[in-house]
């Protein structure tokens, strides 16, 4: 009984997301990033330590 509300809510959410001009690539992309000077992998600006090599950023 409770599960029948999930589908309409998801549809409403998708319609609102599309109407707002949303893009899935923008949603899953980090807000801002930089490269680690040691390994060169992407690290977010608020990270203090690289999660890949462990070097202090």
C-alpha cells in the first residue's frame, strides 16, 4: 500500500527537475576541483588530503 506512492512522487520529481533545466551530468560532477600535485588525480578544493595517494594538498 505504501509503495504505490513512490512512482507518482518520482514522476513529479523528474518533471520538476526537468522544468528547472537540470542535467544529470551537472548533478554528479564535483562543484569545483583541482589536481593533486603528487599523483595528478582530481581532488575537490575543500579536501585537505588526497584520497588516492595520501599527500597533503
